[in-house]
C-alpha cells in the first residue's frame, strides 16, 4: 500500500528493499514539486520507473511528491504515467517497489504550513532515506524562488548531516538580467554547488557522444578549425505546433525555448577546447570560454529570421495556424521559427559562421549538427561538375547516428563525382539501448555529478548571445514572416545563407 498525506496528516510507511544496486548511492529522497504536472508525468516518473526496473536505485531510496491534487488521485496518476513510459514492459513487481517507497504531501507554494508538513514527513523517512534530499522543481520557473525561500524558512535548504540539492528546469529567466536575478536567489539559498540546472539535451547519448567524436578520434582534431571548416549548421525541427502550450509559449518563442539553451549548449560542445578532465568544473570552464567568445553577428535584418506557421491542409489533414491555436490570436509576435548567425571570436573559429535554426510545424522532425568542410582543389571539375564539400553530420534524433558525406567516382564514368555517405547508426552499431536523458540526469543528481548540468556562467553567457537578437525583434516594426505548416520555414531563413552562397541542408 502507498501512504499519501495532506498538509494535516503524516503516516509512516515501512519500506521494502528492491533489487541490489549496482552503483554506489547514498541513502536519499527525491522530492518532486508538481508531481502530477506535464513534465513529471511525461519524463520524470517514467525515468524513475526505468531506474527502479534496471536496479539502479538502492533500497535506501525513496520518492516524495508535492502538489495540489487530492491524495486519493495521485496514486492513479503516477501509475498511469509509469505505465505509459514503460509500454509493454510494465511490471507489477517494479511498481510495487516504487509504491512502497512513495510519499505525498498536499499543499500550495504560498502556504508555509505545507512546507512544515513536508519537513516533518522527510524527518519520518530519515531511515532509510537518510538526510540527503534532492528537490526537483517540476513547476513553472515563476515559482522557483518562492519554493526555495519556503524550503529555507523551514530549514530544509541545508543540513550538516546530509546533502541538499535543488534541480531547476529551463527557461532560466527571460533574459540575461532575469536569469542572473533568479540564479542569485537560488544559489543564495542552497549554495552554487548544490544547484543543478537541467538541459535535458545534455543527457542524450548522441549529444554526449560529440565529445567522443571530437577527442577520441585523431582524424578530426587537425581539421577542426577555420582553415578547414567552412561553416556549421545546427538544426532542431519539430512537426508539432504549440497546441495546448499557449500559457508557456506565448512571449517565449523558439529563441528562448530551445536556441538559448539546447542549441547553444550543442554549439559549445562542437566548438570547445578539450577539457583537462570530464569533471563538471573543467567541462564548464571550456564551455564558458566558447560561449563568452560567441556573438550573434549582424545586421540582424539579414543574418537572422523569425517566422510564424500558417494553416494548411496536407494529405487531407488540416493543420491550424498559430493565430488559430487556443490562447493565441493574430496580434501575437511570438516566433515559432527562428534562425540566427553566430561567430566565435577566437583563433580556432575566426570567421566560421554557425547557422542555428529551430522551428515548429516543419516538414519533418529531426535534430542534427552539420559541419561542412571547405572545398579542396577541384581537380575533377568546376561549377556543376565540381565534387561536393565534405560534410560531417551528427544526427541527434530521431535516427541517432553519424554520417560523413564524401565524393566518390561513379562506376563506369570517366571521372564523374557523386555524393555518398559513410554512415553509422547507433541502433545498428550498439546492442545496448540508450537510456532516456532524464534517467541519466536524475541518477547524476543523486550521485552528485554535475558534469551534464550547465552552470550559471554558461546560462548567462548564452543569454548574452541571444539577447541582442531578441531586443532587435522586439523593437522592430515588422512582424514575424509567415511560413506554411509542413514547409522548411520562412523564405527569409533561406536568405540568411544564400547571401553568402550557402544553403540549408534539406
């Protein structure tokens, strides 16, 4: 049986051991604020289930939820979320282990007594949960500071007998100044070393593999500079629109939603120097150097693009435009597509443009990094008959892998050159399935490994890159360009590259 409590009652529960852990983890409790919310149901709870199922959480682990739902409703919500995440692999025995380790506190963020109840409940779970607590803010960023201050008010922010860690999700502020203010507040409560900022893209195996690709292969390092690389494209394309997310997305847009965090973190991994070690401190040091040297180049009327998707019918299915989505109207200037040009002012990357784009309701869903090398001496032809530029493509999703485009002679021709791809697929090359990003990130929080979590310096450096572009758009009299749902984006995005004789990858 699960025991749930509201803010007036606490019921202790005897916990049953689970599968022996294969990794050293201290006794700990994961507290999820907003445990019945969208993020928790879709990502966090399935990840917790998978960690239990794989035996990676020890018998001394417990889970506690905080929310406004009635206690009798919470158990069914959590089970349904874990069933959806596990699919056909859902096991009653695993669920029973989770259920016996679960607690729930009903309360609101503005009610201090709710946090006093939370403190008392955590004290009851000191054995086996110990006094090590990770507080996961699966809530609107508007409430981060408030919850932190409430935890401080009841003495849960620090303790001499165990660790305290707070986990916050993007967006980390709305611009550089608000990000700095939020970071100062959270860090002042818990201490900078105890704040874990989640960028779930850094938990993806394919993104982590950028480091292996660059630093474990001597083939690329001699060529990884402005002498040999012409430009880099980073793309995140989504087929979905903003249906049901108006409350979050309106006023945020593609630039704040994914470019400032996910895509600039990818840029940092592509462009950084090799760290001395893979420790959190060394990784952050190198990423901060790159992001601090990065800047969006202008004039922004030519080097950037923003757009909004319009309605269309494809294959008999009608897709509404942004103005028809619930919560939006024709007056919104929120961009659902954004493209910008970034350069890095250091010796390695001098003059190399990084073209970054992200959009919703595009023709297909994928995320990739394409590194295009400079053309060599064209011995085998010029113009239309010239061999292609070599391109290294890292496919983050959905078909995770790496390909290298080279020119090869067409059989039977004199010396006709054709594009061919040398391709590596993760699904074909590795028997072991890649864990979901949140599995790795939750486990790293409990371990105290912050190497996959951006620091406040990284966050601020990223805002410094995009803030000038956002300000330019906000003060412009023009509206976002329109693009048809299912297309590749607005024509202005193509012009960003065509002005220099380049083109986006299809």
